[in-house]
């Protein structure tokens, strides 16, 4: 199985590189024309070229994700899109592309039930556990729920519009879903330090389940929290390390496969709601592609939803 997967990944890599060359060749022709017409000098021309190279990198990432979807129904850290890739040099330019599945993180928007009136207590417990692991005040969880829910009644430790309107630069609680992860910085208790700690482990765009093939240690540890965890026990640091070590040589093809790691995890999966919180694949992918020309760089930050073999860009920002 593993040999076949690596072979498939090699084919995907070849296809990706070929398409990248085609994209960049096309881009070169575009910015040759643009360079002649540009009136903004060398910096403007290099900026245009860098942006086009970044777009070529996003195109290559899209091809890699589509090819990967044809090969299997799970996503791991040992696939063409997920492996660390060196910068690709092309003449005077360079492209650096990174792809990350958002399912490795905890979705903040799923902390609230669909009606917007109350939290999902199981997922809230997981988020509280994550805050504890990261040494962030647990009251941040209440503030996040108040930001999401559709009422103006603050929870203990939370905050609604009455608090935010009293600030030197006043604003109202959103009482709706997060649109971007940066919006989290508006929530009470979310200092710059706390935001930087939390940012790698949370998302606002995913299916809501966590991919156990790619999730980091902190997220794996948090997943077992909840009302039914007291009887079964929680995932400790050493147990999370066991999961990470196991998946280096073994793929979780189904969520139930987590039970192959140890009898404790088999019992945890069978007896608790962790089975509702985990999966083995990604649906939303975060792509960052940077093009560099003569010291000038431009980056495209994009989120893509993969449905079958199709990728739909849900947000796209040129930096």
C-alpha cells in the first residue's frame, strides 16, 4: 500500500511540476507585455511579475490537490501537497508554495449550534481544553461564544456589546460567525500573545471534524475533552505522541483506525463522542504562494474547498 502511494505521489509531483512550468511560461509572456506598458518603473514591473509567479504557484497547488483526490480518500503529511517543498527558481524569479489542510485545526464557528442560540457543549469543552494546553485564560472561550451567539447576554467571563462599546475605540459584538481568523483579535481577552499562540490550531473554514492524519499534538490532546471523557480518560501528551509516531508509518484510512494505536484509544473511540469529531481527510486547504523577483515579493493567500476533484476558491488575497 505504502509503495503504491509513494508511486502515485511521484506521478502527482511530475504532473504538478509540468503544469507549473506551463503556467509560469504563460505568465512570463504576460509580464513581458506588461513590463513594456508599465509606467511605474522597475519596482512596479517586478511587483507585477512577482504577483504572476505567485498565481502560478497557486495553480500548481490546485493541480496537486486535484491529483491527490484521485489517488485515495484520506489526507496525510506524506503527500505531494503536504510535504515541505524547496523554493522553485525560475530565471530571475522564485516561487515558494505551502499548503495546509484546515481540518488539522479546531473550527471556531462550530462552537455554536446552527440556530446561533447556544454553544455545542462537546466542542466547547474541546476548545477549553485547547486553551488550557496553550496556557490561555479559559474565559476566552466564553468571550468567543458571546461573539458568536445571537444574543446580548454576556456569559460569565465573556463579553457582549456593552463591554466593547466602552472601549476607547468602541465597536459591537458581531453575534455571528467569524469571517476570518484575524477577527478573533477583536474578542475580549485575545491579546496579541494569545492570538499568536492560538492561531496555528484554530480555523473558521473547515468541515468541523479534525483530520487525525495531520492534526498537531495540541489538537489531538484536546479532542478527548467533554462530558463523557471523565469515565474513559483524556488523551495525554504521551498518548498524542503515540498517535503521531504511529501515523509516520501507518495511514488512518478511517476514523475508527485510531483504535489501532492502543487499547485505550480503541475504548475512547467506542465509548465517547470523539468519533463525531474526527475524520481522516481534508476538505478545505490553505494555500500561500509567494513570488519573488529582484527582491520584490508578492504573496497570494487563498482558501480552497475541495469537492471531489474540483477546487473552489472561497477567499483569495494578494499581499
